[in-house]
């Protein structure tokens, strides 16, 4: 998976941790423990999320207005439980 050089600024794992920490803090205030995301069906991208605690549980067909933004026909749905 190409990072287009952005990994020299911050690694994906670090950026994802910052995002999950922010969600965790918001959920501490409002309630909740799950983080949900959708990603393209790209093995290296799915592996990245799985290595960072996410589990895939399904797919979602692209809506009409999303078809130009993504290369596939569906997105992988993933979830992570925040402790």
C-alpha cells in the first residue's frame, strides 16, 4: 500500500491511535465503546486495521454518489471495541 511519502510525517499506526484516543474520550463523555469504520477492499489496508485491533464483519455496497470515489463495488465494514 502506497503512503505517498506521508509516513515520513506520521506513521499510520500513530495516526489511528490518535483518532481512537479522541473517539474514546468522546465516548467517555457520551457513552459507547465501539469504533466503526469502512475501508476499501484492499488486502494491505484490511491487514493494517486488523493489526490495530479492528475486526471485519461485513460489506456494504457503494451508494450511487460514492462510486466515483472508490475503485471497488463495496466497502469492508470493521469494528473495534475500545477498552
